[in-house]
């Protein structure tokens, strides 16, 4: 998606000028639509929920032990 005009020189050799990168909005929106409907995206959302459950359970267990 980004233009081929990316500066790959190391930071110590590059100038202080900033270069913008343009993305195509329709391409980004299509990619987002595809990601949201794919099973990989759904699995990532489930993984996030499971991870948050683990931390919530551990926090509650620690609170119970510290107050006992």
C-alpha cells in the first residue's frame, strides 16, 4: 500500500525533513472489511477475551488471599 518512495537510509545519515506516506482509503477500508469478516480476526477477538478473563481471575484470587 505505501508508495515506493520510502527512505531506507539509517537515521544518522538521513536529513531532518519528514516524508509523508500516502495510503489509498478505499484499499484500507476493503482490507479492514476483509479482516473483520475473516476467522482470524474473530479468533484474535476471542483470544483477547480469554486473556482478559485470565488476568481478571488472577486479580480476584490475589485480592482474596490478601484480605484473608
